[in-house]
C-alpha cells in the first residue's frame, strides 16, 4: 500500500499557526538581534554544514521531534523532552548546546549542564503557551491557600517538563519531582509513596490521563484548580478530598483534537489505529487505541506492520515525517485542520544558520541562563526525575 501525504493548504490560519503574523507582544520576544539570512537563500544548507563542521565537537545540536525537517537534519540527537534532557546532561564536553526546541527545554538543558557550557536557543520567540499558563506568583498563591488549609504535608508537587525553570524550582524546594510524558506514571507512583495528594502542574490533561487511565484513580479523585478564580474555584472540602489537584493548563496544539476527530477517522478508515499524545483531552485519549510520548509514537509507527493504518494525534511535523518515512503504512493526521506548534516552528533554517555562524565568529547568541538559586532548586526536582526507577 502506498500512502500519499497531502500538505495542508497555506491558508491564513495555517500561516498563523506557523507563527507568521502573530502578536509580537504575546511572545517572549520576536526580535533577532543579528542579520538573519533570507529564507530563500539557496546556500543555507551548505552554510549550516560549514558552520557545524567549523565548530566540530565544540557544538552539540539537540532537536525535538516537533522541529521542521530543515532543522532536524542538523540535529546530532533527536528525541522527546525526556531524552533531550538526558542527552544535554550527558554531553559535558560540548562547549555549546544548540537547542532546537522551545524555551523551557533550553532552560532545563542549562540547569543540567556544567556552568562552563552555554545553551543557545536559535530563536528566543520559541516559547510554549502551556508553560506560560503557570506563573510562579499564581502557584505560590495556591500553595499558601493549601498551607492555610493545613494540607501541604500531604501534597507532593509534580510539574511537567513543559514549565518554566521557576516552577521547577518551586517543585524542587517543596520536595517534588519533574515528569515528562514518557515517565508521568513513574513520577506519580513515586509521589504517592511520599504523600497522599499530588499538585500537578501545568498540564491538566497529562495529569488526569495518567491518574485515571494508568493508575486506576476515578475522575472524581481529580479537581481542577483555576488560577484565575479565588481559591482556584474550589471549596475547602474539595481540596481536602482530592487526590489529584490539577492545574488548569493545556497544550493549545493537542487541545485541537476532539472526540469528533476520532469518530470521523474511524468511520472514514475502517480498522484504523488511533495513536495520540497524552497532552490530548481525556475523552480523546479514552477513545484512542494507543497513547504515548513522541518517542513512543515513533517506536509504535516504526514497529507497525506494512499495510496498517494509523491516525496520529500529535504535532504535524512529526506525523508528516513519519508518513513520508513509511510509505508502506497509511499514516495520517488525526484531524483535518493543520496543527503545527507555532512556537516550535519559530526555529527555522535561517535562525539555525545565524546561531551557528555567530558561534563560529566567536559570539554567543541567544544564550539561555537560569539564575543559580532557581537552577539549584529546579535541579533537585530534575535529578529526582532522572533517578526515578
Ligand atoms: P514529549 O516530547 O515529552 O513527547 O512532549 C511533547 C511536547 O509537547 C513537547 O513540548
Ligand atoms: Fe508547548 Fe504544546 Fe508546543 Fe509542546 S506542542 S511546545 S506543549 S504548545
């Protein structure tokens, strides 16, 4: 069987999702301090190759699975956020870590590398809307309320990797742990050995999906803490009874998949396997056949028999790459609408070339640094994750 990949249209919506024409004030900063090469420059691939060669072992390029093909071809290692954190920690000899991913990943890499190493994010506008949904002041307000209720002794804070360094610092100083989509169950198992409640930040869906679908909790064991409402919009009794206090955050990319997307593809493609990321909504994950991190998704598709059909609910660059790599399998996007992660897509070949050439010229562009106190506290929570059984 030959599957034919159809590129979604360049509609205004698609371009908006790709990050063009978005509101500059809503991002971490859209100005690139140097002269970016033109995207149309036919020599970009050669320039990237030459700059990487000139830097040799001094540079190590990490690429998240959601990165564009034009960038991923230059990654020394590709991976999900867990593997990339491990890889950053395992490269003490590389002077520069160029992180082709988003801001929170580069922060974690800075925390996990030595003080001499420099972590570079080729475009500072590559943030994450989910990470921005948990702000330290809001989280501290919630914690103070839990303290007033006298329940903090029972609570273990757990933050998804997709959070800022200061949220990881909060979790570290309160004896919690970081998790990723590939180890959330292990992190929760560990947490429930330390206490009887978890305060899960910032992705409500990963928290709920893991607790209910992998650990046997009831939906009623979970409550949703809305930082924009007094006391999270919850009564004292609800907070006392809850096993999982979920922060009201989500991924705007994975939030686009609906139960209707699953029903529609099952009707259209009989026998299709539905494979989704755990950042998807609970009803979508429940209706899917398989759920897992980006690394899991890749392994499942690599191992799938020829002729099988797969509808995949995760970011489009990855699904597209898998469809092209496996023409003998029918791999399609779970929803018909384009679904790039606009901030991941900020890192393009011109930004990568610019960052590498700056390094060759002896300048360090877009360095990501976390202040030492935050880094120390966040490292406690990251090390706890890396030590999970
Ligand atoms: P993983 O890489 O952990 O699967 O997470 C996906 C994601 O959304 C990264 O931002
Ligand atoms: Fe953030 Fe979602 Fe993009 Fe991942 S896919 S970086 S969680 S917005």
